[in-house]
C-alpha cells in the first residue's frame, strides 16, 4: 500500500522525464523565440481554464467529503491539488512565454496536470474497491490511454523540432 502511494506522489514526474529528454536533445533550439502563430496564447489559456475547473471543483468536493464522511481521499486530494497548481502555473506562463523552452515548460505542466486528473480518478476507484479486477482493468486502461497520447505528442514534437533543426 505504501509503495502504491509513493507511485502516486512520483507520477507527476513522468512528463518531466519524457519532455526533459526532448528538451535536452534539442537544447540549442529552446532559446529560440516563438512566432505569434506558434505561441497560440489564447487557445492555450482557454484549454487550461477548462481543465483547471475540473481540478478545482474535484479538489473542493473531495476536501469536503474527506472530512464529512471520514473517508481517506488523501492521495486523490494530493493529485487534484498538484493538477490544479500545474494548471495555474501553466496559465500564468502563457502570459509571458516567448521561447521554445518556456513553451516546453508549459507543456510539461499541462501533461503533469492531466495525468494527475487521471490518477485522482484511479485513486478514488481503488479506495472504494481495492484490488478489484474491474478497478485494475479500468486503471490500466486509463494510464495506457494517457501514456499513449502523451508519447504520440512527444514524438510529434520531436519530429517537428528535428525537421526545424534541419536533420
């Protein structure tokens, strides 16, 4: 049980590791100034605000339920708090991002925030029926779907940066 909790606490680092490899591989390009089309600040802000609402609402609801029902939603609360804070920081970053490196930081924050949303749902499901085959299958499906989407987006970014670099 303790090792599962540690996994939840460390899980937001997954996007940091994958995007960190991308950042290091194309490090010289990270200082490049983005064009206005590449920045897409307003589109990113609206996307962030929509998802941040889920984190904020879920966080408030679980804090109330945790104390009112004497349930143990600490891991889900942690995941939702990290998710909300990542969304909040990503939203702030959109106001002043100008370089590719800042864009990557915003993307890492968004990836960590969405992964934490998925993990919060998994945590709630597993707290109600631990070790259930149904919960295990749903959890595995959720993580695999998020991870596949994440890896596809990292791969597309890799190919884009490689083409922009010229080889």
